């Protein structure tokens, strides 16, 4: 998300109205519901996590213990356990 100057695209009357409520503060204006994008749709993050989780499960099945996976993937033990459970359910 990048910041934009209100003066560059809002009428001065709207800026004054906003200043009445939040003078000099940064605010977030959400997208309209019909224009919202799904999480990860603008990047490869969703696919990257899918591949990472599949690799974690493959490593687990090959005999690597959860503590080692936690250390190797820089994730908490609970996260590793959650990923293994999700991958197991997904493959049933």
C-alpha cells in the first residue's frame, strides 16, 4: 500500500470535512466490497506458501521431526503441527 496526498485527488471541501474528524492523521480508506481482491491475489505469496507447506509435509513424511522442521523453516512448533495436519487432511 502506498500513501497518496489527498490534495492531489480530493476536492478541498472533502479534505476540510476529513480534517474535522482526523486532523493531520493517517487514515485507511477501505475498498468497496465489490472491488475487494482475495488475499494473495496480487502476488505469488499464496502459491509460495502452498509449495512451502507441501515441502514441510514431504519432509515430515520422510522422517524429519517437527522440532527440526520448526528450526529449518523458521516457524513455531505449533505452526508446523498445523501445516502437517492441514496437508494430511487435504490429501485424504
